C-alpha cells in the first residue's frame, strides 16, 4: 500500500525531528544522568600559570564530611598520560616535541586550570568544601604567557625537558619557486596579523560519569563527547589500559561542541578510574568558570603573509610565516590544526602557482589550544582574504576584480594546488556574482552617504573563501601524521514491518542528524522519516565510527549509509526476484517499490522485509534471512565547500561602536539535503565568525592569569550583536562521494571574519589605516577615529 | 555556595532584629548580585535575611512633588508604572534598560542602591535626581549615601526601605554598556528640578559621582552643546579590557550629551 505523504527526501525543509525533545526540555544530557550510589568529583585546579608543586597535603580535606577519596598524581602512577592523536614532523624530518600530558599535574602546574587533585564525596558541595582544605605548596615560577615570551632566550620552560618551548618547526610548499615568484613580481604586499584566541563556550558545560560493574569488570563512561569511539580508543588503550570489550562510552544528547568536545580530557579518565577504584559511580560536571580554563581554546596564531603580483594583478606567489600557540599541553588534534588544516588551505580560491608556508608551534603557560569550528581554515581564510584586500588597496586594483582575476577557472577542476590539496569542484564566479547582487554591492556608496548624514561610517567587506572538510581519506591523513583512520560507518536495519533504524558512528550535538539522515533514508528507501530512527553516541549500540567534526557527518557518515542502503537494495532485489518469480536483473527499485521492469508486478520494501524475517517462502539456501547491512566508507578526498560572504557594518563616529547591518552568504556546500538546517548551520557559523571579528578575545595578563574568565568579561555574541544573515546556496556537486555533498557546518565561521574586518577597514577608509585587529572592539575603533594611535 | 541559615521576616522591624543579631548576616531581595557571589563562594554569610516577604517595602506612590518607591519594587514594575512614566519618564526608561528581562523581573530598587555596584544603573538615578533614601532608622540624602565602591552609608542593621525621588522638570539618562556583561561602562543621569541641576556619572569610576563642571555649564545653558566641550579627567576612572580610563572619560562626555538631549 502506498501512502501519499509530503515529500521528505533530499531537498525538503522538513522540521527537525529532535526539536520537540530539545525545546520542551526533555533532552537527556550527561548531567541529567544519575547512577545509583553515585559519588561526586570536584577537581582542584591550579591558580597559577606556572609553579612547582613542592607538596600536596590532603589530610585535613580527607577528614571532611562525606569525603570518599582524594587523589593526586601519586595515586595515578600506574596510568598513562593523555595521548595526542596527531604527530607532525619538523622540517628536518624529526618528530615534534611531545611532552607528557599527565591526567593530574606531576611536579609542576603549567596553566591556570591545570588539574592538581580530585576529591570524591557524597555530594558535589562536600567535595568542593573538602577541596578548600587541600594545601598545595606551590613555588610560583615565571611564566611563558605569550608566544613571544616563550621563544625569547632564557624563557621559562613550560616543560623542563624542552627549554626551547618549540613543539615543531614545519613547512609546506616550494620555497625556491616561491622566492623566484617574488623576484619576478611587479608588486609585493606584506600583511601581519594576530588571529585572536577564542573560548568555545558550548551551552552545555562538559560532564562525565564513570560507572563500574564489579561483577563483570565492565566500565561505562557517560561523557559530553562528539566522538565516543575515539574516547574509548584513546582512554582505553593509552590511559587506563582497558580492553574495548570492557569499556562502553556513551555520549548522550550533547549541547554543542564546536570542536571543544572532540578531545579526550583528564576528567573522563579520572571518573572512569575512580569509579572502578571506589566501586561506585563517580560524576563530574564542569561549572562555567571551569569550562573557561579547562576546555581547549581555539585559534591563536601570529602570522606574516607576503603576496607577489604581476603588473596585471595576477598572484604569482604567497609566502607565509605563522606561529601557532599550542598552550601548555598537546590536546588531541592540536598539532594538525595549524598545519594540515591551515597551510594546505592557503591557495584558497585562487590559482596562485607558488606557495610556501612555515609554521612554528609553541608551548605556553596557557590552556591547550585545539580545533574550534573551522579549525585552521578560518585562520587561513582570514589571512588570505585580508591580504587580498590589503593588496587591492596597495596596488589600486578593485578588490572584487582582483579576486575575479585570480579565481581558479570553473573549467579547471579537478584543480591541484601547490599545497597538497586537489579540489574536485567549485564555481567561485557564480557564488561571487550572486552574493554581489544580493548584497547590493553596486549601490553601496549611496548607503554610505546616507549613513554619513546620520553620523555613521558605513563599510562593506567581501570574502571569497574555500574550505576543506568531510575529513578524511585515511591513508592520506595517516601519511600526514594522523594516528587514526577517518572513515565512517553506517548500519541500516530494516525491521520486519518496514521501519528503519540507522546506526551511525557520527554524533549529533546540534547538527540535526536525526532529521537529515532520516531524509536520506526517506529519499532512497521511501520510508517516512517518522519511521526512521537514528542511533548514535553509544559504543555498545553502534559500530566503530569516528564521530563528528570537520563537517564530515554527511559527506562521510551519510555516504556510508548510502552504501549500506545499496546493499539493502541489492539484497532486496534478490528476495523480490524470488517472490515475483523474475530474474534479479529485471528487478528495479525506486523509493520503496521493487518492480519487475516493464510490468505492473511490484513488491513493497515492507513485503521484502517481512519475507526476510519470516522466511517461509524464501530462497534460504541462497540468501541469508534478515535485512540489515553495514557499510564502512573511506572518502577518496576532502570535500571543498566555498563561496562568498559580504558584510556591511556601520560605525558610530562618536563612540567607535561597530554595528552589523547586513550579512550575505552564498555558499556552495554541495547537494543540500535540508535547506532549513543548512540555513541554520550557516547562520550559527556566521554568528561565531562575527563574534570572533568584533567581540570575542581571550585575554591573559602578564602573569598568565585568565582575565576573560567569565561571561562578565568574555564577549559572546548575543542576538542584538548580529544582523540579518541572508543565506543562499549555489551548488556544484562533490564528484567523489555518492551523495554529491560537501558540508555546511563550518563555512559560516570560516568565511565571515575577513568579510567583517574588510567591512570595518572599508568603513574607516578616510582614516590612515590598513588594518584593524580582531576583535575590532569599540575602543580600538574610537582610538583610530580620534587619532589615538 | 556555603551553607547558611535562612530567614524570611514579614516586617522591617523583624528584619532589623535578625540583622542586628548576626554580624555576618546578609539581607537579600532580588539576589541578582548576591546569589552569583554565593555560588562562586566569594561571600560566606552565616545567614540570609530574605526581605521579599515585607509588604511595606513594595510599591510606587506619589506624595506631593515626589515619588516614593518601595525598596522591593522590581525594575520591571518601575519601568511599567504609569505613575513613574508620567512623573519621571527618565527613571522608567532607566529601569527598562537594566540588564535583561529576567534581571528586571527579579532585581529590585533597594538591592541595586544598597549594593552600590559602580557599574549599576540605579545609583546614577538616585544621585542624579537628588533622591532621599528612607531607611529603617533615618532619611539620608543621596549626596551623603554613596561612599565608595560597594559601600554606602547604610549600617549593618539598617535596611533601605524606600527611595523618595523629587519630580524634576527634566531628566534624562544615557549609558554605554560593557559589551560582555552589559553592565554600565559609562553613563550619565542628568536632571533639572527642585534639587537644582544635577549630573551623576556611573560606570566610569569606583563610585557614582556628580560632575560639577557639567552641572555648572547646564545651569547657565541647559543644552547638549553646553556639556559637549567638557572633558572628564581620566585620572581615577576605571580601566579594564573593554575600556581604558581615557575611553571612559570620553564616553562620560558623550553620555552626558545624550542624556541632556534625551531630557529635552
């Protein structure tokens, strides 16, 4: 029986299935979970950026009411340090410095927030009360707070065995060819900038519960993670030596990640270990202050970029030198962010023939830095798109025309860049023209004049960006230093009466997977999304998958589902052929119906699934019963979304306040499954990009104290800081995955910051400046306008 | 948060007794400053005296040429009071722009004024209108009330019961908000009325203060132009990652100008 339903397949803006749960407060987050007999952990953290621990006296604390145990690094001597998942090699081929990252500080603390001791007590209050009675005898040491300080001669060593504080000195590209390009250039342009450090601030703070079954020896960790299998692998194999079969990791509903919940954190190991030690569940939930000083931060680069152009404005060469802050320890994927997720992006959308980039990664006495929405790609895009604007100003070329003149031609794909990547598809001219039209680029000067009459400086800024996501081909990333594969897995379980459960190794923490993935099933198998359930986030339920980051879930995870559905259809055709007494070659399938070609003989998917599970009339000797298939999909390449972002701002002359007045995004994210979800993803990313450009900045003082340590001082964007964000897509299909999809989760945060700063600089065109550093705060702008700097 | 005893008296007299009996007791009304401080363990009172059950401390009433507003009156109530809107529209405007809706639904006049946060809104209105503080034991002129950062003339067992605002001919308020906290980075409350011409500056320094040079200028010429050229010295102004003392000094002039323009 065919039921006529509204179209729910690829391209339909169906409402998100998960939102009833979330919007009515019925999500089930880690902190909502309480295990019988659970105790609570409080982590005592370092108040100093750098200090030697001369002693820890826990006696008074241990006598406090409700205390079950207190642990310091001495108790954890048998367990391993927190591993890093990516190894970069230096220019000379030697491996990067990889100092031990202890679960609890050993001998020294290296940043404010470094965990020193753990108190487990009956209640969280009691644990915190007792922690106040732990006496840590610190010998405060001078700190290397900035990268400049860390690299100065005689700088305090973050790790005693690495006095240079250098993690690695890496490069990519052809230095000789690039130098030659500069030698032949008609114009050379230099641009120096800092990419500001950001604090992720997911709405849900991190939390973890360790549980241990003394009868079976099975450990369970409930945690706020974007990738439970990665945590199981890293923590089980490297930290606690627990076999996978005895370790279950559950990442239930997670309230935002943005990268910060990819990594394996000390608290996960602590609660898992302590639960087994104490024989009772142990729960830890961060408060917001802890999040500021213990979640991995993002960005934090200092860069110098040089562009060589010929007399006609063609880019001849690009030379980049970047210093990247790693913080005090290497977070899980930190080393790859300023290298393979950054320098490989420096070609952008341009056909620059020669590129050479050097990256020094530096340890400092600050919170570890790792991937944050976009991860390396926003840093590359910001550097390049500001550099192009600076070049346009310096050489006198129109900034749009200069971009057009250097775009990779639409017929040049696949396009091999000089920095390793091969782009499969794109059409930068169309996204540019569409954005110019939507943003009213041609009529901007009228709006600027009108604003001036109101005492405001209006500016418009453009960014034509590209990113690489859908990570990643396992063999490629393995050759570049990844200590993991980056395939994905999907299982399609068609139940006897035709409903479907999908098991995926990806994880949804705001992306709307429960809807988008169901739409894939609806589109191909013809099952209503109401009858498709997506299961993720529990290593006991799903096959080994790699999780969600780098805009990979649809491109990699969705492709795995598509492959699994192909297997379902192939098996279904064989069953259908038997039932309809036809040759399998003659059976066609489309959206839920098997048909003998050229006839009116049909069987529904439900007919087939019922036959598969109730195999009475069934070729049991040739086909196994059941209708469930798993596919692993390893992508052939990255995917390459790109597009054009245009920002329009107004500056109040009297105060320097910058207001966003308009934002236009035209993105090529490949095939769009749910336009409404794509629009929301782009808007969210743009909000974060505007936040980075105008508002957010993580500030340490000269002693390494975190000044922007709460929402009182760290400016998260609010709705009234933003502007209407017009989102449109212009699609070229990805050529190497079965869905033709590219990814939309990070484009907003990647493309927008340079568009906003280009607009701010444009607004200030009457003043003698070439750049404004992020965040472009009102006092900075006021200082420029009023000649204070 | 540390443990504390909790009392909820129903009269001012009972509340005063509770405070007098415990030197480490704290009075609480809306709790918007005190509760976060308790949660961060920055404050350790032995007992909390919750004033919210004291009916006599609520409400807005007009007496002659003054508005008397009970200390427990919430910002939302002041912002939406017809009495306030018609008598001192600048006060309603100020209340309407404190924090966000959730803050305005909980925060109270008395809490804000007795806390005397340098970045709070109400102290500027109280000083800028030349109001009189009614306490459980006396009346204190605004000029004698705000003594320094988080410090007022209130004694430990003295409760702010109401504030008497003289109705001005003109009054206006303008502020620049801290982009992160949305507290006041620099603000000005100006008025002309029975208490003369007054300019109170908040957010910029450790304590709300009167800008006498601007008051003199406005006394002879009530116009935005009259204050536009007056520079606030940056010495002793606050400085933080969002605004240097120099920037705040500049903002003082801009906000004073805007406040005068708003007053009409």
